[in-house]
C-alpha cells in the first residue's frame, strides 16, 4: 500500500513538472514582426547622420498575461541574462529577446509579460498610477545572472521606483526639490519621462518639458543627489528618454510630436555633464535628426537603451491608435 502511495505521488509530481515546463514554454513566442524601412532612400546598413541603421521592426499589438504590448515607452538591456526589458504607459513589463542575422535586427521573441505592482503590495498599479515612462537597469552588466533590478520613472504621480524583473517594487528613490512636487510641472502628462544611471553621478532624470519655474528656452537634467544642468530647449520639443554612457556622458532622445497626423521630428543628442560649470548651459551635440517631412517613416520614439558596444535600441509609443505603430529600431553610433 505504501509503495503504491509513493508511486502515485512521484507520478503526480512528474505530471506537475511537465505541466509547469509546458506552461513556461507557452510564454515564449516568436512575435509576428514586420521589417520596416526607415526611408525609401536608406537601406539597412546605411548611414544616417552619426548612426548606422541596423534594422527596424513593426511589432504586433497583442495581449499576453493580461498585459497589452502597446504604448511602449521605455527600454533596458540586461547583458547578463540577454533580455531586452520594455515598459508600457499602462504599467506593463515585458521580457523580450531580439533575434539577429549577423549584425542586423530581424525578429523578436516575447518571453514574459506582467504588470508592474504597487510598492508594498502585490496589487498591479492602478490606472491613475500606472503611467510608467522611463526605464533603466541596475546590475545588468556585472557578469552575474539573476540580480538585475529595474529603475522606472513615472508621470502623473512623479516618482522613481526600483523593481525586480517580475514586476514587484522593492524601493523608491526620494526626489529632490523641485521634482518632488507635482505642482511644479507644466502638465501631469509631462513629468519624469526619462531616467538613467551614471557611474559617477548616480541616477539622472529629466521632465519631459521645462518646469514652470524654467524659461522655455531651457530645461534641466537632474541628479537625485541634487545637482542639475541647464539644457537648451526648443519650445514644442520633448525629452522622451536618456541613456547614460558613463563618465557624465548622456544620450538624449528628443522629439517634436503633437498628434498622430502631424509632422514628427526625432533628434538624438549627446551631452557631457561634467564638461561645463553648473551655472552654464550644456552644449548638446546633434548625432541624428530625422523628420517625417523628409520621408522618414518614423513614429513617436520614447525609449532608448544601449545594447552592446556602440549599438542601441529605440522604441516608439503607438498611443493605442491604429494609425500609429510600435517600432523597434536598432542602430550603431559612429565615431564621426
């Protein structure tokens, strides 16, 4: 009788193991992406400004794990685990795996999808607090698997939280004044759109547009340690993401976009925060300038992350509109 009981338990455990493996396999899927040209005059591998275009994919609008792959606003690359993380404006977190042919981006796999959760709770972020915009990574290049943390910045309720890769919040970074008061921003939907981590300056963030106290010709990049830097700003533009490259060097993704049927301008600039005194304005170097009026088939680019070496991913937010696309672009930054 005991032998029969043990055999039954072992068979049951084996069945559960197989079931869990099967379920895990079901969460990984090759997405039905479509290769997109960036311009009729530019082929994959061609140069645009100071970058080399290495491919772009239109992503499908699907729902997995109750989370919709849409309105993508932030990216972060985990070099240790080989995962491209993405977040959406609705508080969704996605684990993605890019597919390459040589150095060109040709496909994308969806590994997992889950909601971001409230700090101190297992509850998914509520609609009013789920406006996640900026994404960056901690411990993503230390040659240790499984210790990655994600930094997420938010609009509407301005804050920066640390997350585990399963979407559970583990801590919040206090914001310095004037970022810590929602009344200082020009609009609830123009708050902390970007965040990155510099090796010496720590966490860097920026509002999407200048604060109420700033002249519209300038905005500021802020460190959570209290420092800030004047950044020249054209009215109508928005800072949609940043990527810290180390030693005070920052890539700034900037665009001018109003609605789905308007002209879109996308700019990629580089600044060196340690190059000028805090009292002086930074001198951004334009690396890339694309406009839909010049035939570029671009969209509302809001997310940027470094992949490996001088190669980067950039993603667009489709605003949940059928006339827009979620585009994942891959490119290499050139020396000159």
